C-alpha cells in the first residue's frame, strides 16, 4: 500500500514538472516579438535616424522653416489687401484681377482714326451729279482692268473727287507708304502680282491706315466669297458691274460730309438696244453720260475683239487659271457695257472650267464666238 502511494507521488511530480516546463516554454515564446512589432521597431529606428540627420544639417532645416514662414506671410498680406481694397475680388465671380490694370490703353492715333459709318437715308435714283456732294474727297482705286478703271473714272468725272489709281495690290501699298490721305480704297479682289485679299490684310495690319475703309470690287457674289473678303478686312462689297446707287451709298456712309442731296428724279435717256447690246442698261451704268458710254464701247472693241481666239488658245493648252482670269474680266466688262448675252455665256464658261474630264468649255466657246461676233457688229453700228 505504501509502495503504491509512493509510485503515485512520483507520477504527480513528473506531471508537475512537465506542466512547469510547458509554462516556461510558453513564457519564452510570449517574450518573442511579432513581425509587426519588428517592423514598428525598424520604423522607429528610421525616424530616429532622420531626426539625428536633421540635427546634423541645421541649414536645410532652417531653409524649410523660412519657406513656410514666407508662405504664411504672403497669405497674410493677401488677406490684408483684400480687406484694404474691396474692389479687388470682393464680388462673387471676381477672381481678384484688376480689370482696369489688365486693359491696354488705346493708342492716341488709333482712337482718333476710327472709321465711322453713318446710315444712308432713302433717296431717289442717283446720277453723276450727286457725287459732287463728296467733292474734295480722295479715293484709291486698286484695279488692274483698264476698262473698269475707265468706268469708275467716268462715273466720278466732274464730281471733284480725286482718284488715284493702282494697277495691283503691291502698287496700292506703295502709294499708301507716301500718301495716306484717302477716304476709302476700292479694292479689286483679283489682281496680278498681289491680289486684293493680301493687300487688304497688310493694310489692316498697319495702324497708320485705320482711318481708311477698304471696299471690295468683285464679280464674286457667293456667300463664301463675301465671307473671305470680310475676313481679309474688306468692310464692304461692291458687285461688278458697278451700280451708281451702291457706290453712292458707300461714299455717303463713310464720308464725314452731310450735304443735302438732290432729290429730283433725273430724266431717263433711252437708246436703241439690240439683241446683244442693252444700250439703256450700259448707259445707266455710265451715269447717263452718252459720250462716256461711247468711250467705253470703243475701249471694248480695242481690247476684247479677239478675246475668243485668246480664250481658245488658253483652253486648248490647258491654261485654265489664265483663262479664268480673262473670263472674270470679260464678265465684268460685258456687264458694264450692257452685253447681256456675252456676259451670260462668259459666266457659264467660267463656271465650267472645273469640268476637266468632259471639257464642256470647249463646246461653249462656239456660243461665245457667236455672241461676240454679233456684239462687235452692234457696237460698231451704234458708234457710227
């Protein structure tokens, strides 16, 4: 019995020893650090190192502090400015920009040379005599076609308006370099050497010419053509053939004179017209001046009698651009003299130049020759 009891005590002692050993192991394990704690320790060490480095570099640390201090000072100054200057950014939607400071003061010469346009009141049919209201004004005519030059010179003859002629855009610019005393420039859109578009762009880029309005002269009447003229800086557009009423309205709108106009209707001059030559219309374009109309018809005979042969040569040689320019002149001139059928045929041929495959313009030239031949005969008979 005693021996059995002793054996039990030995077992209990062993169990207690095992438990104590297990507890000791658990205790040791619990003392070890987790991965998270190890990472935290590493971060602590890095932070400590940074603090030590900062202590070793006091200049860099002070510079950072200075930047912070400067930023705080700037913010404080801005706040003080907002308080002292309520007009700067005090309203909703105002971003603190002084609009008056942002605006550029207009130049004296620009401000004093602004183009002014006045409304044109209703008026009776205009005659050559009405242009005497603008006596003393000066205009620059940039036009390469001699007959078109003559038409405008004839319309303004005896009006007292001085006309200076330039045969292309470059010549117009050369004239303006030495003479800027013009009310307006009548600018043909299509000219050699320099066309009216480029000349106008250069004129509008020079403040010296701000007082001069540029008026386009062109047979192009499509909306896209008018838009291109406006974009180049041409303020107005006068269609070829030039109409006296339209020219008068332009002169009146941009002149500073306000003389009273003659409201009386002029007597209508009627001339005999043929199928090819509408003399009444041509005479009306010439302001009712029959002598001047005769001069224009004579100019046409001298300049365009062989235009059919010239056009055929150009078209057969594939010189379509040259043919287009010549046809543009013929369209304008034929309308000026009242050659309606030739005008319509020339316009059709000009429009057909884009038909490079069918070349329908070659067939149309037969019609052109027919109308030109009959027109020349009618003009010669009329001038006898």
